[in-house]
C-alpha cells in the first residue's frame, strides 16, 4: 500500500528561504498560488500579460511575465496546460532556471512521456491535486485538506521529498497525500478520464438508443438517464457511502435490478479486455503519440470526434431538458412557487 502523508508529516520551514514561482494562473495555478501564499510562503506568479496576470495582481500577489518569474524563483510550479509545457520549458524556463532549484508539476504527463527533460541539477517533484482547480481553493478556505498524489522523479539535492511534502502541505493537499510516481499518476489519471468518461458516454448513448427504439419519449428517457441530476447525487453517495452500501438509499427493486444487471454484464469479458488495451496504449505511449499528432494537425481529429457524438439524437433531448430545468421550482410550506428565469 502507498505511503500516505498527513499535515503532521510536512514542514513548511523547508521552504522558508525560498521564493516559490507559480507559472500559470488558470484553474489550478490561481488556487495553488493563493493557498501557498496564505500558508506563509513567498509566492510570485508568472503569466503572460493578460487578464490572468491582472487577476493575480488584483488578488494581491506579485505577478510578472514568465521569464522574470522563473529568474526570481527557487522552486517553480509549472501549472501551464500540458500541451504547451514542453515548448515553454525548453524555450523560456530552462535557460533561466537557478542552479539546483526545484520543479514541481501538477500532472506527470510530460515528464513521464519524456516530452520535457528537466536538467539533472534540479529536484523534480509531483503534487497532483485529485481535485478540480476552484475546489483546491474552497477546500483550503474551509480548512480542509484535499487528496493529492505525490512523487519524486529526480532528487538532486537529497531533500526533494521534504520540499514535495512542504508544497503539498502549503497548498492544502494532505488529505492525505498518496506517495506515487510520475508514471502511476499519469497512467491512472488518463485511464480514469478515458475509460470512466468514454464508457459513461457510450453507455448513455446505447441506453438512450435502446429505450427510444422501444418507443419511449426521448425527453423522459434523457431525464431518467442523467438530465434530472439524480445521477450526480448517486455519484456523491458512491464516494461517501461506497458503491454497494449506497444501494440502501434505493428501493429494493432498484438495488436488486442494479446488482442483477451488473452480474450479467460482468460475465462479458470484452469490457475487461478493452480496459487492458487502454492501459497498454497508455503505458507504451501509443495514446500520447496520437494526441501529439492531433495537436500538430490543429485538433482536426478531436473536432471530428466531437461532431460525431454531438450529432446523436440524445443531445436534442438533452437541450430540451436543460432548457426546461432552468425553471426553478421552489418548495415552501407545501406551496409550489414557480419562478422562471424571467422572474
Ligand atoms: P488552465 O488552462 O486553467 O490554465 C492555464 C494557464 O497557463 C493560464 O494561466 C494561461 O494563461 C497559461 N497559458 C496557456 N497557454 C500558454 C502558453 N502558450 N504560454 C504561456 N502560458 C500559457 O490549466 P489548468 O490549471 O487546468 O492545468 C494546469 C496543470 O494542472 C496541467 O498540468 C493539468 O494537467 C494540471 N491539473 C489540472 C487539474 C484541473 O482540475 N484542471 C487537476 C489536476 C492537475 P494565459 O492564457 O492567460 O496566458
């Protein structure tokens, strides 16, 4: 089992004499920079001179262009989109890095796939929040640590792990921090997105097709599948109560039906074979190479895929239900008061 680290395991004083540069002030960058600064670390932000940099200044953080922020920093968090990191790193960051500094990433992708090769004198660590960017900030403000996956890829100084834990502590990411590697974080993260998200999309499209073919109303079907928001509540229960235990919140008919269909579907090994193939294509770099090619081709294949799925009749029903559910029906003292967006 992975080592797990809690707030008591980190020591912020390790970074007391360091300037921590946060490159990128987007979803993750803003939250991480604010949390680290509120934890008492000396933080500077590096961003292009646009609204994002202005926002950092308005938030009270010293903000510079990327080259200046790199020159000022001893510890550098590279929180730029994964697609741009290799070019920005080789052209702008590396020539300005202080000797013997620390590089920290929020996702292992570029280092694991060798698109970005840090200089040997650097400590290279990973602090990957398992949390969306805005929540990284709200959890911190609520005095709660969110979970992270952390790892050391290069330990030039001998104290890379201490710095990694100090960064995880400072950003509020010890709820707990699971010790891992750049490889494990990359493969599991991509797999979760691709198989979780991909299977969810296909399962929903197939379910919609089967019910509509059988003559049922597309809007009622879409409402049932995910339009009502009930699924979001069930997912929350998966996390808080466990996937099987949460069945107690459903009727016995529903619970039995779910278990029966799961037991029938699990007999079909093709899903497992498909999942194993995805792991293989992530590990051997097939997916990463394909994704790089898509970027070079100006995202043509991505656009084609998006169009292919967006044309499914499911999304006509989705549009209607989303529109209808904008009506806010408030339940007060057993009276139903209907408020439309117009007032
Ligand atoms: P965003 O797209 O929200 O932020 C990107 C930031 O990078 C912005 O400040 C943007 O500023 C800047 N930027 C974009 N393009 C360039 C460029 N070509 N040159 C210089 N700066 C650029 O990204 P995220 O915060 O979502 O992701 C950043 C990292 O965090 C990634 O490694 C991602 O995998 C990781 N991560 C993200 C999670 C999430 O929930 N989003 C969760 C865990 C990890 P501007 O365009 O104004 O110049």
